[in-house]
C-alpha cells in the first residue's frame, strides 16, 4: 500500500524525532508500532497521514498518489469528540466536511455506530458516555468514510483493562471484516502482540525501525490464553531489551 | 440552610442597620436607615424607574455593541496573524485606561449625551468579551484541527463547525464580566455627562440628590444600581447555562 523510505524528521528546535525510518506497509496489513516514549511513533503516524512533512526521505504510495481526504482514518489517544454534538453528529463530521447531507448519510452513520455496538446511543452526548464508549464513537467516526488506511495513536492507552480487552477484540474483528490496513501505535508489548500481524519495534529517539517480528498467532479472543501468545510476548520483550541495550551502548 | 443564608444575612443586616440608626438618633441627611431609603424611593417611584430604565438601556446597548465588536475583532485576529500582531498589544490600552479619565473627552467630542455614554460604557465593556472570545477561538484542540485537515476541511468549515462552537463557553464567560463592566462604564460616564446637566440615568439622580443633601434619595438610587448589577450578572449567567445545556454540555 505504501513504503516509507528513509524518513527523517527534524523539528525546528533541533530535536531529531526520526532518523531514516523505512517500512513497507502492505495492503490489508495490521501493523503495531512499538517503542519507548518519545521515539517518534506519533511523528511517523503524522507523516503517513500527511499532517506533517518529512525533512528527508519520501513516502511512496502504491497507487501513485497520496490518498484523498477521507481515505485515511485517524484515531487519537483521546476520543476528541465535539462535546456539543451527539454521537451520530460526531460520526457524521467527516462526511459533512466532504459535503454530504445529514439525511443522505443517515444510513452510513447508523451502520458505523452499529459496527462499534453503539446503535442505541446515537443521540447521547459525549458527556453522557463512558470513556470506552467515547473511544468507540471515535473509531466509528474514523471508519465512516470507509478509509483504506486506519492510523491509530495509542487509542486504548487511557482505558481500563476490561474495556481495553473488549475494544482490542472488537478492533481485530473489524479489521478482518472490513479488510482495511491498520497501523496501530502502542507502548504495550501485550497489546502489540495480541493485535498485530506484524510487530514493528522502533529504537529510542531518534527513531528508526529496529526490527520486525511476524506473528503466527491465530487471531481472536482465545489468543490471550494461547501458549503461542506468551511465546510471542517473550520474543518481542527479548528483542526490545536487546534494542534498548544496543541504543544505550 | 446555606441556600437561604444570603437572604437571612441581608435581613439581619437591614434590621441591625435600622436599629443602629434609630438608637443613635442619627439625622436622616447623614445616615438614613432602610425604612427612610424605601420611603425616598416611594415618594417618586416613577422618576427612579425612568432613570433605571435609561441606565439599563444604555448598559444593554453598550454590552451588545461591545459583544459585536469584540467577536468581530477576535475573528479578524484569528484569521490574520498580521492583524493579531498589530492589534494585540493595543487592546490592553483599552483595558487599563480609567473610563472616568476618557469620559469628559468623549462627551466633548460626541456631543449627543446618549451616544457619548454608550461609547464610554462600550470602551470599558469591550475587553473581557473580546479577549475571552479570542482565547476561545484559539483553544480548539489540535487533534480536532488535524481531524478537520485530514478530511479536507476548508477554513470556513473549521471556523463554523469547530472554532466558533468551541469558543462559545469562553464568549459567555467574557460576556458576563463585560455585563458588569458595562454598568460601571455607564454610571461613570453618566456622572461625567450628568454634571453638564444632560443625562437622565440613575447616576444623575445620585448627583442631583447629592447637591440637595437628600441622602436617602442617593441611597435609593445606589440600591437600584447594585440590584441592577446583581441582576445583570445573574441573567447572563443563566443565559450561559441555558445555552450550554441546550447543546448537551454542562
Ligand atoms: N512539534 C514538535 N516540536 C518539537 N519537538 C517535537 C514536536 N513533536 C514531537 N517532538 C519531539 O519529537 C520526539 C518524538 O515525539 P513523538 O510524539 O513522535 O513520540 P512518541 O513516540 O509518539 O512518544 P509517546 O509514546 O510518548 O507518545 C519527542 O522527543 C518530542 O519531544
Ligand atoms: Mg505519541
């Protein structure tokens, strides 16, 4: 789907967030970007989304052109909903910005809310929803334009473990059902191993791609208890420790 | 109990005041008690109420003008960094200049008493609503701004669907402060204009009664002014709560 070719991002204050980060993202991939805080994960995601430009290197899209508005869905760490709009209007926002009418989009909005299990909460305002439900609205908002690429920046980091497990399983289900490409940033080795087909480790700042581990885990809720999951976590932990040790040396 | 505490305190205070005045035998032209003050009001109620209406009319007009100008300037500064750089430092001048110091100049220049009082009150009411709105327009969360960009939003969409609604609570908080200041500005300007014998507001009633040593009348006008201030503050607070509740917040 796209290839990141030796991306460098240096901020005006001199911080080098990314140093020659290269990665191929295939169509239908589920990739987790895993790395210590400040290693440039969010920066990388923003470059892919076109919200920021690299100082060196390039992003090559398989289609030849950068995606049009709405072809990329972005989910932030906070749900960032409009507090004055109800769930349905929050989900409608990306469609509205592309000139769609509210009545014409009603079916899509309802379908997007149903996909995240919130069909009965279309008229609830953010303050009436729990943290997990708000994040679901945020995911529905990202999915409503049927994006080819879904970028997620630690979307579940602020949630309790019960909610997080539930949303991880739901997200994996959605990915299999919709067949979109997902790049998911996380701090959590457990989360990365459970979700992803490819676990990409980044070095401490300036971030580079240190290593990639391909998961052979059978996806699904049962995966958490599988021996293969524990082994995968161990493998990723070892790789992470080795990467941190190399960086410290 | 805490709900009624302010009312209880007021009642207690008034009774104490009346008792003290009577026991001390203080003459009415020095310290009138509450009964004498109410009596002064009831002697010419229509005169007081007409003055009250005049003062409140000026205050409301000035507040409306200040709100419109404040929002307009905040929008211009949001749209253009150059305008922001040019105006920002100067808006503070409006905030720090004492209104009684400019009022005589405005009265001389403008001539028309109503217009000059409105202008003075607008000058003093302008800053809070302007600066709060400017802050609110700039306070939209960066992630939401990114989301708008990702979906190809034009500037106009971002303003209409994100910046303006996000600024509403800020605007309302600023408007509430400006409401109180509009009254202060109106009374200050009325005092200046009133000494020329042109105004008809409550401040003029105070001046007039002062010249004639009718202290209870001064107190009656003062009480109406305080009550107006409290009412303006409460009304704008209620308006804010109603608007925010109406769109599902607060
Ligand atoms: N706009 C900016 N200006 C200057 N420095 C920045 C900017 N954005 C990020 N940085 C710096 O770049 C580095 C990488 O930031 P980034 O947000 O990409 O890290 P991250 O891996 O997402 O961290 P975390 O896991 O804590 O979210 C950090 O050191 C950060 O301080
Ligand atoms: Mg980050």
